[in-house]
C-alpha cells in the first residue's frame, strides 16, 4: 500500500509517506483494504474499503478515498472498482455499500448516482483539530 502514495497525492497533495505509514498501521488491523488498477505497472486508480457492522444496517462495506488519476478518467476504471466492491459486498453477505462524497463534488455525485448509489442522509462532523487533516 505504501508504494501507492503517488496516486493519493491527487486527493492529499501534502500527504507524507510517514503520515501514510502511521495511518495504515492503525487502519489495516481494523479491516482496511485497498483495490488498485494498474496500467503499465503504474497505479492509475485506487480505493480503500472497510467491512464493518452497525446496529441499523448489519454488515456493510464502506468505500474510502476513491481516486482515478485525472489522465485516466472516462475509461471505465471507476465503474470497474465499484463493480468489484459490489461483488465483494454480496459475497460477504453485506446489506449495503456506503461512501461519503463532498457536497461540492458534483462530478463524484453524478458518478455515484449512475452506479446506483443514493443519498440516505447527512454525514455530520464536528471539527476538533483542522491542522490534523490530510
């Protein structure tokens, strides 16, 4: 996973290898995985995903940090990744797949709508330490 920091820089330009490594040490033991697509041995699309449980939903998969290199968009790579996650969720007996998309990211919203995702509610947050963000 550490080798794919370059594609993560599309979302988090100041992300350091040290920070990424420390986050992965926390995340991987809690069922964090990544799905990547390569072209000529270069990662051109990547998403993280988690399997978890909630009282209201039972088992679910959450997509996290969905990235397609801008030079490789409109090639169907995003759909390949959501299709893969869909198969994984069904195989694992999940009730749903969940994800967050920023309210101002209309391109992502349109993509997720086209993949069958719908907004169910609001994801609220209370900022505690903005300096800690990536």
